[in-house]
């Protein structure tokens, strides 16, 4: 196990201690840190996916509305 040292506002510390009273604070913080890590990974994956879609779209040739309507009708029973 590692030890970390963060400075946080006193109001947040008090609210955290009140909210998680009686719980293992180290476990709570570890879980919150893991959630933050996973959220950041999701953000990066979303940003990469959006970037890829924008690149694909930039290279795609325009399609007329008539062609789009025809494709929609063709795909319906």
C-alpha cells in the first residue's frame, strides 16, 4: 500500500468525513480514485472516437438528400 498526501479545502474534508462517517476512508478514497481513472479513460476513448469520426466524415464525399431518402426507403420492408 502507498500513502498519498493531498491538500484539500477544509469544507470538503469536513463534508467527506461527515458523509463517510464510520467507513474505511482509505477504501472510499481508493474507490473514488479508481472511478476517476476510469472516467478519464472513457473521456479519452470518446475523444478519440469523435476525432476518428470527424476525420472519416471530412474525407467522405457529399451525398444528396435524394440519395439519402432512396437509401432509407430501400432499407425498409
